[in-house]
């Protein structure tokens, strides 16, 4: 599902078990996903970049990732993902709720 008229595409991939979700995101060059409000306390998100590059701001954490990189961050605080590259960025997001 495209968010508004932005270049952000969010596709639910699967819900393997309760409290876990896998989502595929596609962000056009320069696009921003978020800001997202804090999830439930203890929620974490893992990012696996398939192509392009993104920067994740999650609370006091800021991480830059490129294709084939992965990172896990807290999601129980406000967070934003930005495509910082010159091409479309694609990544998988795994959400783990307590």
C-alpha cells in the first residue's frame, strides 16, 4: 500500500506468529517513512536492506545502512527511516512485540 502520494510502498509479507510481523518497504529516492510513534515497551525492529541505502533514527540511535546490511533497534520510541541514496531503497522490516 502506498502512503499518500509519497514514494513509500509498504507491503505486509507475513505474520509468522503472534507479536511478529514482516514488512517489505520500498522508498523512492529522498523519501521518508515516518515518523512513527513509539510502539509498545520492549518492541524491537530489525532492518535488512535489500538495495539502496537508508538511515534510521530511533530515539537516540542513528544508523546508516546499505544493501546487505542489517541492524536491530528499539521501536518503543519515535522512529523515522530515510532513503539517503541516489536510487530507490528496498528493505525488509521485522517487528517483534513482547
